[in-house]
């Protein structure tokens, strides 16, 4: 299954020149940042990317197995939710500036947590795309609080040997 959400909010914060925390979502920001809102009637996605190493030309190995970022995708479907986790390679430009752009490649995700009634329609997936994010410390802080709240509501999914195709879905991100 292919999945390409219409991302309306893309924000980030950076504590230094080598790392960043980024949120991309198609959900209304006002709903996400109201921590008293249960979100039980919304459907959409939140993508959370943490760049932990800024690639440097000639000094950072870049191949199809390289990884410099962790990626989580939370899918909300009414009262149910699923969390996909993994990693990949993110090449940012303008890190620390008012706006930064980035491309994601070689990223993979698998279901790592879910509510009792969540149905995994993606399966193990690849993630690719590009985006431009606004440097917004406050919105990123509020989205981090929401992420912690959402993660507390899901049960871990034990890693199991996958008997089907290695990747059955694709998430494509694009936005500015």
C-alpha cells in the first residue's frame, strides 16, 4: 500500500549544528497542541524525525545502508493508533536557520506499537521524500509533549520474522 499524506504542518527545532527534531503532520495543529483533546475522532498521521548526525561531504559514508536519523510515524484512525518506527538517511540543508529543507532516502519502518483495535495496513514500509520545515521551537515542544502522550497509549508489538515480502508499503513525504 502506498501512503502520501497531505502534510500541512512541518516544523523543527535544533539544539546544535548537527542534530534536529522534525514533525510533519496532516492533522490540525490546534488539535494536536491541545493536550486535553483525546483526538478520538480524527484520522491522520504524525511523522517524527530525529537527525542525530549531520552528513558531511567526504567524511560521512553514504550508501544504501547508511542511517543518520530515526523515524517514527504515528497513524491515528479514530480511537485507534499505530506507531511505526525505523531509520534512514536524511540530508538537511539550512539546519538551524528559519527554514530548512531535507530529503529522506533509504528509510524503512515497521509497526512497533498499536492500540488494541489498530489494523496494520502498511506492513513493513519504505519512506522517501523531501520537505521544507519552519524552525519553531514552541510548536515542536508542544508536538513532543503530544508524541509522549500518544506513545503512552499503545502496546509494543514484538518483532516477528516477516514471512511476506520485505516491504509491502511506501510512505511518501513532500511538503513545504
